C-alpha cells in the first residue's frame, strides 16, 4: 500500500500529489455525513480517487476540529491524499483551526464556498460567501498566509446569479490558490438544474491553478465528455460515487482507452453488504443504521432496475433482515445482469436531505 500522505506542515513545495496514473485527476467530493473514514475505506476498496476531501470542519468562536472528522486524517489507510475542508467566515477562528489541523497528516486545506443549504448560507458561510467578494478577498488572503502548503477551494458559480464569478476567479489567482473545484450551478439552483459546464470551462481558462469540474458527473463516459467540454484538469464526483463505487476505476480505464470494468448486480449486493458492515457504529440501534443505509441505497437503486422496484421495496425495510432480503430478491435473482453505468431515466433518489432545504448533508449531496 502506498505511504500515507505527508503532513502539509512539512511540505515546502506547493505541488499537487501525483495521481494514481498519469492523466486527468479524480476526486471524491466532500459530502457531509457521508465522506467519513468508513466510506473512504469502502470507496478505496473498489477503486480510490486520486484525492479525498473530508466533510467540512465547522469553524466558529467555540469550535475545535471534530474528532470523527479528524479520524479521516489520522487513521487513513487508503494510501491517497486527503484534504481537510473548512467552512466558516471569521478569520481568527479559521486561522486557528488551520493551525490545529496542520499537526495531522493531510495533503492540504480546502475552503468550502459552495454549500447551498439555507441554514448554512444564511450565516454567510459556504455558498453564502459568494455574495461578498470583499469578504472572500480577506478570507483567502488570511488562509493563504496561514497555509504553508497546498490551499484549495471548492465553490459554485455564484449565489443567485453569476455577477461575482469573474471577480472571485480573479481572487483565486490573486491569492495563489493551488487547486479549484467548481460546481457548475449557483447556490440557488441547488442540485436540480442543468450544470453550466461553460462556466467551469471559463474557470479552467482563467485561473492559473488546475480546475476540477464538479456537477452530475454520472459515469466514466460523462467524465470524458465534461473534460472535453471544459478543458478542466480533472473531475470531482459526489453522489454518483455513492451509487457506483467503481466510478473512479472506470474513469481511469475509460480515459486510458482500456477495457472498463462493468459490475453485475451480484457485485452491487457485495458492495451493499460491505458498506453496511463498514459504516455500522458500535452500539448504534439496528433501526437507526438501517435508516442511514437507505440514504446510500437511494442512489444505488437508481441503477438497479428501470421501474424503481428495488427502491420501492428498500424504502419499506425496517430491519437488517428485511433490508438484505430485499437486496437478495432484487440483486441475486439475476446476479449476472449488468448494473447500469448511469441512473435509469425517471428513477429518482430521495435521501433525507437530497434537496438543500434543511442541511448541507449528503454536498450534502454534491453531484
């Protein structure tokens, strides 16, 4: 297994870690309540991305780095670099948190300027920052000074319009950001609109650092199309990696013009059991864990059958036995049937927080 990433505090050169193989970069999007240590382990088992990003560390006057997110850094055995994401606006608290995190083995510090949840942006953090370029200017300058190694940013193309987009891109250059991930929707567009890949392409042509294209990258073929459209250095994938943990492997194979692995429904059954066991917390009631699994399976089910029968039955399971009975019935009845590379048309995921009305859980589901 490759060596663990070098702590950013010991890195003198601001050079991005090498990808798994030469070519476009891949990254797992930071998703609150999803991209924890167990989920990263599961994804790495099926084909790791080049880079991982943590759930965001919430930063305010009384905050300290959340222990369960710190575990993603100190107990990482995936062999892939992990960037620690922060969300906040108060500069002294953000700088203090950076200093706290630099003691851990991380690849860099990432600033969240994209979370679209109302309870987040109303506090002028996450996507809310995009309304205030002056605040972004101050925050980027302070964080750039505080981070001796890699400093990265994840953003959307605007809040309720794109009027500040050009200015924010100028600030990305001005403050020497090392990697920019762009979700091609505004905050107000949430996750339902079309992705504006032309704006991502503009960022790729404008900023001096590499750009990762984010937003509805549903398959290896879509990844290639997005890279062609945007000229980005790579892709960042969120919900479609929940649905299909092989997507990073498939993308590398597709881009290298190699045979692409196609999982069967039996493979998906194995993935679900692996995910269930890996994410189960000691002492957590069975019913609570089953409910948590439904958040993941709402995405997985989009590629199981075009009628959505798996989703219908899965959502009604209340116990572990009932859940796996549903999995066996739908996934082992035709075990050699191919798992669809993209969601079936009209089969909609409905996790608890799929739309950003309550929290930023699941980019809360970054696409």
